[in-house]
């Protein structure tokens, strides 16, 4: 009998290569990091087989599936599976429930290519259920600290230096705020949760029982923070990161203008990328129009347009400071100050980058060494 594996923890902890044989439409709805999709049936074939199953039953559906995936189509798919198996001899394959589709792929690989390749018992559904449980258990059992701070203080950079940091913005592929959308887009909600759960699983396995998460609210762009975790974070202690106003403006300029523009150019070429970046920046500002008020929005937009023209013509982003500084000072800072007043009782520490890193238990030079100050700080969790 061909092997079926059910140690989901082992699969994720060890980054075991996985081949997903579901249809592309299923894969797009949710998958796991690094998994490769080599489907048994494409979307159209799957739809036909599903309709047949509904009206004529399983035997007729199986017969139709064998008819649709035959000849050159079958051989091409077996070749793709065999190549994956040869490239990843320690890997596994799965379908949705670990049933008929993955068994057929196993059987064809064995019969046609002489390869015995294990499948995941329970398939994608079981793997996904394991990760949901991982998130729920970690949310209930672990300690959490929220890393807050005014816009532009570099909270994400601090999270990256912490061995026990959880980078929600990284999992969501979004920088946060109305301006944080990246050129490469965001993952599905399921993919976001899967990335977070796997990171939690690995870090807990390394001995971490408390984590630092950036203050993101309910959403990171279009991705929602899982409910159980969000409820914990709403009660968690807060550590506030400080930095000077000018330094914050410069960091925003680099992250949201210089680097963002470079990403668009890398993805689309100089001319198109620059124009798409400009459109995205203006769109992000326009989302705030009602909150800013008409006069302030128009003034900031005019400054942004002048800055974009200067940047395009002379590769000089300096004029962007003209809208970044007032937007931060007059909009983001007052909003954050109000939020902090509402949560003042939860603030347990406030300081600059080095002080915060030491409090949270990581040296800036090593990125994860627990020190006495940090160990003491975790007592508040």
C-alpha cells in the first residue's frame, strides 16, 4: 500500500516539500508557503467531473475524469509530478481531503514512473485545520506584547530584530496604513493565516512562549488579524517606540516613496512603473480625503503632484517631505495620540530603539539575545 502521512507538525516544522494536486482555482483560494501546484485536473475538467458526480454519481464521475485526463494530457501531468518527486525525494503530495485525487496521482506515479511518493492523510483540509488549531492554541497559551509608536518610528525594523517577533506586515505583504499597499499585492486571508501559524509553530518549537507584535489594529491592508489573536492583543501590554520627527519623516520617505517607486519600476519598467507608482500614491492620499477635509486634502495633493513631477524629471524625491511632514504632524500623530490616551493603562515601557530592544529581550547587535532587562520586562506580560 502506498504511504499516507499524518504528522502535520513534522511537515511544517521541517519545511517538507509539498505538491498540491488540487485544481488551480482551489490552490488560489488558499495554500501553504513554498507549495507547488501540479493539479490532477485543471479548473474546467474539475467542474465537468463535479457536475457529473452531482447528477450521475461517483462511478460516472471517475470514468469521466479518466477520459478527460488521458493520452498526452495524462503523460504531461505524470511527467510534472515525477519531476517534482525527483527534485524533492523527501516530499509529499496532497489533494483536498487526501482521498481519490491524491490516491490516483500516487497510483499513476507508481505505475507509469516507478515512483512511490507519500500523500498527506486528510489532505489540505487536515493541514489547514492543524494550522487553525495552532493559531487558536498559541493565542490562548502564549504571552503577547504590542509594539506601538508614532508613524515612521520603525516598528517593523524592531520586530525584525527580535527572535520572538511576529511580522504581521510581512505575512500580509503590506506596510500598514493607507499608503502601505505593495506592488506585488496581498495574499489571500487563508494564506496570511497560514504564514502566521507556521511562524508561530516554528518559534514555539524553538522555545519561545511570548511574542512581540506590531500595533496593527484589526486589519493589515485587506488581511484581518485572526479573531482569537486580536482579542488577546486588545488586552496585551504595550511598549512604545520613540523616534524624532525628522527621522520619522526620512524613514517614511524611504519606505513609502523611494523603495516603493523602485519596486514599481522593477516590476513594470521605468516609464510604466513610475506612472503606476504616482497613481498609487495619489490614490492612497485620496482615500483620506474625507478625514483630512477638502482644503487640507487639496493642499497636500498639490504638493504631492509637484513632488512626483520633480521625482520623475530629476530622480529627486526631496519635495515629498512637503506632504509627508504635515500629514504625519497634523493627521497621523493626533490620531495616534488619541488612541494612546485610550490605552494609557496598558503602556508598560517607552523608549528609543535601543532601550526598547533591551526591554523586549533582544540586543540590536545580535537580533535575539535575551538579557536581564528584557527578561525582567517580560514579567509584565
